[in-house]
């Protein structure tokens, strides 16, 4: 008869112990840890330094709810120590890297002042990535980007010099004529491409073809496209924004008769990038004739 009260007493003691363990870590304390994690994230501390504390928070909740494993208080103490280490490590990294990054970043404005066109766009895009890291206090990443920019600028400046030298030689009209004759396919046509590059950065491109393409097809068409160009080193990057169809007539052989088909002409704007192309200056010299 005395055993039952003793068992009940033992169970009650264990339950009381579990309650006291769970209540040892209040909701406010866990909320304080969460708030500290959020504050450190906003400060720029990387997740690699905060992930352990986040896991410990989950374990605290599990231990309070189900028991077992380490006590919530020990887990909380570990989380607090982990966050203290994360902040100290981040502060040490910041103290070491921030002056170097800031010093290197300040040199970019003067060093990119002579860049234009594609060279400037490349530099600006790289600098924007570095600035994003700096704004987020991501100093290792910011250092990596700034070192990359520091190494890329001499090459971009060399490309800028090459572009200026090439533009002088590029300005003018260039024409390539291709004659296609083939007895087997009955081809006998002339295809011509003409580029006119102006000093103000505008470009005019005329493409035309006339003659027999094969034994069953003839064509006579001419298209004129206009837009702008910029030089990346010795390569012209052409952005065509308007296209005119000056003529387009086709013939199909039906039996022994050539059936003519006149397609409508037009003058329309081109969708962004639809007919963009690039032309290397060496290719122009090799395949085109300058007038």
C-alpha cells in the first residue's frame, strides 16, 4: 500500500524538474537571442557565423517542449557565446579589411575618368557589385571585387586606347560584294553588304541581293538598317534600331514559268537588340573594301 504513493511522488518530482528546466529559459530570453541574430544580420555578419546560433535556438524550443538532450539553459548559454564570437570575428575582419577596401575604392573614379562606351560600362558594372558588398558590410566579398577591378582597369584602359586608334581608321564606308555562281545548283547571284560609320557614332547598314539562288528560286531585295556603334577595343558593337525594306521581289519556278511575287516595303523600328551585331576591324580589312 505504501509503494503507490512513493511512485507518484517520484513521478511528480521528475515532472517538477522538467518544468523547472523548461521555465529556466523564458520566452524573453529566446526573443533577445533572436533579436541579436537579426541585428547582426543587418550589420552584415555572414550567415556562416550565425547558423550555429540559429540551430541552438531550434534546439532550445525542442528541449523546452519535449525534454531530453542538453538543458535549455545550457543551449542558451552556447547560443550567447556563439553570437559573441560571431560579432567579435566580424568586427576583427571589418577592422582589418575596411580601411584597405575604402582606400582602393577611392582610386576608381580617377582611374575610370578616361573610359567611354563599352569599357566604361564594364567598369561601372564591376564597381556597382563592389559598392553593393560595401553597403552590406560584406568586407571579404568587397575586397575580392575591388581587387578584381584594380586588376581589370589597366586592360580596360588599354582597350580604350585601342578603340580611339581604331575609330580613326573605321570612319567611312565599307563594302563587301559576294558573287555566287554554281552550275550544279544554277545559282547566279550577287550579294552586297555596306557599312557606313560616322564620326558621331551613327552607323548605316545596307544589305542587298539580286539573282538566281537555285534552279527554282530568284530574289531581288534591299534592306537598310540604321543605329549606333561603339568600339570595344578594335571591335565595333553595332546597335541597329530602325530597318527599311526598300524592295523585296521573289520568283518561284512553276513548271516552265517564273511566278513573280512582290512583297510590301516597310519602315519600322527594331525591337531592342533584335539585329545587334559586332564587326571586328580586322574582318573589315580582310573582307570589305573602304571607299
